[in-house]
């Protein structure tokens, strides 16, 4: 899979069941301070102020100021190699 455009990336983020890999670990609520680097997408949530987060199957991502900040936090190169044909 090639994630070379913003549209492809956002479409993948919105697709339920997609597995997203972040560049840096995050510490979701309810994990007893255990870090995570991947999340299984349930939906993409946007607040009125423009911030976004991914609601996950077992836990949610952190909030990001906007969709661009979320896109920059994801390891697209790793995901392209993992999802190669």
C-alpha cells in the first residue's frame, strides 16, 4: 500500500479496523502507564476546536491539535513496508 497523499492517509485513518503505527510510543488511559505504539481504529474523532484523536478498539490515541499533527505522528514509512503487496 502506498500512503503518498494526504487523502489516502486520512482515508486509512477513518477506516474501521485499520492498524496505525505511531513514530513514538504513547501512554493511553487505563493501561497502567504501559506504552503503546499501535492502535486499531474504531473511528476518527474531531472536536469543535479542530483537535483530533483516534478512538481505538481497546484504547484511544492522544489528542492532536489538528489532522496534520496526527498525520505527522504516524510512521507511514513503516506502515508502507508492512502493507506492501
